C-alpha cells in the first residue's frame, strides 16, 4: 500500500540537554553528563547493547520495531527504528498497544519509559532538551492517584485504554473524577482492534514492521502479511493527531 507524503529518516536516541558553548564560561549553564547522572555521549555504549543488557537483567524479550509513519492530520512523516523490551509480565497484546500508542503520538523526541519496570515512569514519554516532561503516556487503567501525579509532572497526559469490558468498567468508575484534570486525554482501543493488531504483528516473529497512515482520525496499518484499519475512541480530552 503506497504511503502519502515525504519520508524522513529519524534516528532514535535518548534526548540529552544541549551542551553549552565554552565561551563565555558560566557555571550556571555548565553541563557534565556524569554529574547529571547521564552517560557520557562519547563513551556511551550503543543502544542495542544497552537493550540487551537490560533484557538479560530483567528476563525481558527484545523485539525490533520499524515504523513508517504518515500522519496526515499532523503533517508528520518519518521512519522510526528501535528495539522494544517486553517485560516477562507483559502480554503480547500490551506490547502492540504500546507500539500503537507510539504511532498515534509519533515524534522525534518520543521514547519508551520503564513502564512495568518502574512506578516513576510512564510507558512512553516525550521530554524537552532541558528534561521537562512534555507528554506522559500510560496504558491500561491507571488509578486516579497515578494520573494526578502525572498531571502534576507533565504538560500533557494521555491514557490509552484497552481491554474491552474491563476498560469500560474502569471508565464508568473513574470517568467522572477524571474530568477535573484539564491536561488529561483518554482514548480507547477496542478489544477486537487489539486482537487484530496482535494477529497482524505475530506473523513477523520478533520483528514488528508497520506502515501507518493516519488521516481524519482513522489509522491504517499494513504489516508484512495483512492490514487493518482502526479508529481510536476518544473518551475525554483532545484526540491524537490534532
């Protein structure tokens, strides 16, 4: 299926604060990665090596993902290639929903957080060069306290609901209380769409290759052997792509 628009290759890297000029020498703007708890970019190991080390330490399974994203609604066209780590407790359905969340909010600075491995990070987030959290994305049915903390830390918070009836029960229980969070957007991915997306992706083994076109709220995904179209349901907030 031909994709619309131009293509621009974007290499996935961890965003680091911009290194200041040595002139004038001002300690206020001095930045040293080691002092900030970050790896020296000249000595940091390749991201694939870091991912393999993480997988060995946690028992995670690694997947290679390649995305060709044409988001016509936002005017965003890019290729993304990265390694995803699947936590031992993470289902394959949740893995593909994480990748779907990336597609819906694709950006050169969007990255996967620790997710299930940490309570202090979301499943995905986008940070500014100075470390501010511009977008915090959680999957599933987080509790109100977690959403409140996320809204206090980030400029925008997105919850990607999935799970069919369980997601509907969560929304019936929490929806009214969540309405007070102006930064919050909640979208729902239907159970049938998640199952179809998992079936489309399983044919590639540990390689997830999607060609994606988002236009007028509808997302078309083409995999190696199948394709599907889905429309995320907006529960509250601003729809992806606007």
